[in-house]
C-alpha cells in the first residue's frame, strides 16, 4: 500500500464482490431474480508494531490492494478506501477496506 509497503496481515476475509441475487416470488413460485451490485471488501489484522501510523491507516483512499489467498491466487482490489475506522485491540489493528472492483491477477 502506498506509504506503507507490504503489510504483514494475519487472519482476515475477502469478498470479491459481484452481484447479489434475490429470488422474485409470485403466487406461482419463483419468477426470476433481481440483482444488486456488491462492492469488494477486505478485512484483515495487522500487528501494531513500531512505525505503524493508525491515522494514516484510517485515512487511506484511492489505493490498490493486492491480496494473496491461502492457495497462492492473487487479486487486485482497485481504488480501495478504509471503510471502517481501524480498531486497535490486543496488539493488532483490525482493518476493513472496500474498493471499486476486484480482479484476479495472473
């Protein structure tokens, strides 16, 4: 991440976003579905070590976040921002970021 470099993130989750589809029901049963866009979201923890700037983390906007999952696949979340204020607890900082799009990187 700009100004921070690679973060040593531990446990977290990644939602690549896409379309949320809900069934449209009628008196005859399912008539189809509606779609609602869902933004990609990344949640992770980083250690609160010397040099970590909590203020900088809470003000991140328009950054590209590269994520590598447990299987080695990489994703790029584009134009991401800190979507929830970071929470400091037990020597770790909980982060949540949301972006415009998420694409696999080959």
